[in-house]
């Protein structure tokens, strides 16, 4: 577990030390939760990265389905010939 004492600037901002950012893979979005007198920060994956993963996964599924349909069509042609 990492721990750090950080300063809050005049605008209410804090800097999360780089060691902790790397440890938690914090990029540019965090979820802030206030509960029981404590503030919790949770790293959130960039929505565009999440969407990108879905698109790439979907693309692979589509490519697989196209290959499958081509095989079915090929077999169908062979049985008719």
C-alpha cells in the first residue's frame, strides 16, 4: 500500500504522486467518492479506450463470421457441382 501527504492548492487541486499514478495505472479520469469522512479515488478507463476495445473485439467477431459464412458457401457450391 502506498501513502503520500500532498498539498491542496488555492483552487482545491491536488497532485497524485507519479509513483501512485503508475501503481494504479491512473491516466486521465478518476471517480471521486466521499463516504464516511473519506475521499476515495478510483481509476476509470478512458471511455474512448473502452469503446476502441469493443470495436476491435466486434471487428474480430465480424471477421470470424465472414470466414465461417464463406466456408458454408464454399461447401454449398461443392455439393451442388
